[in-house]
C-alpha cells in the first residue's frame, strides 16, 4: 500500500488584471520584480497568475506558472479580491488544505526573511489565516464626518483629547497575507476576519511599504530606493 502524501502545499497567487485607472498597465511594469522574488522562494509549490491581460499571461507561461484566465466579470475595478480568490479556487480545483499566499504587484518592497518567518509561524501555531498590519497614519478617533444636515460628527464617538490617550490603531496591509483555501468563505472582502492572526509590522518595515496606485507613488518609491 502506498504512502499518503500529507505534506502541506503552498501556492503563490498573483492577481494581475489589465485595467488600472490611476496607473495604466502598472501590473505589466511590476510583474517581473515580484516574479523574480517568488522564484527565489524554494518552498512555494506553484504560482498561479489570475489575469485578463495577454501580455502578463505570456510572461507567466514563460516562467512556467499556472494561469487563471480571469473573466471580464471579475476584471473590473469594483470586484473584491475575495471574489477573485474564490473563483481561482473553484476553477483551478485547489485542495482545501493548500495555503494561498497573496502577492499584490504594486507592493514592491519584499524581504524574504519576513516570508520565511511567517511560514514557520503558521506551521508552529497551526494558523489558517494571517495578515500583516501597520500603524495608522491618521487615528480614527481624530476623524470627523460632515453630514447632509451640515453638522460635524465624530467618525467614532469619543472625547479623547490627549495624543497619549489614544488607543493603538492598526491598518491591515497585504504585504504578508496567507490563508488556507478552506477558510476563504469565512473571510471578508479583504480576506480578513476576527480570527485572522494579526502580524504587527515594525516601524522600519512599515516605512518601506508603498502601495503604488499612481505614477506619483512610483516616483516616491524610486526616490526612496535610489540610494
């Protein structure tokens, strides 16, 4: 009787649609940088690229990646990443136990030590869903709304007036985002829920993270990395 292979599989998922409003064809521009990084990680069992862009599909095929031909219904700017992931799992017939690692192309900064550390963490703690978090730049307690009745209203009701009394506040950031296929239906549209393991990034890493949505973002990133 043959031995059953119970080894956990790890798959990289690159969502790379063609359309982009703020920065045209940015996924084409950034594809190779992320692909080179992924190719340096030996423990990834496969790479899936979900795209409606023939140029990105060609690049993916040249690297031996699996290509998910994303439909037009899932290629618009208003489609959630969860909807895309669910479709990938269904059409690529992924095992529910596989770990999916999300790689957003506009997040150019990547440190392999961070990914190696998360792989060890999810194995040691049997984590099914993890996402990284960074400190907020603007605290939600300091935010206001201006209603149709022309009245100011606190976004979150509070009367905190000293900076040191503000509770810690964090923003999710898909720099490190990994989850088992079987739990995706439990996650929200940003692939997070209350039991997601929060990985709080240090200030050094947070400062290096720039998600590039506009040409101005790209110039800022280049300026930070020219030295």
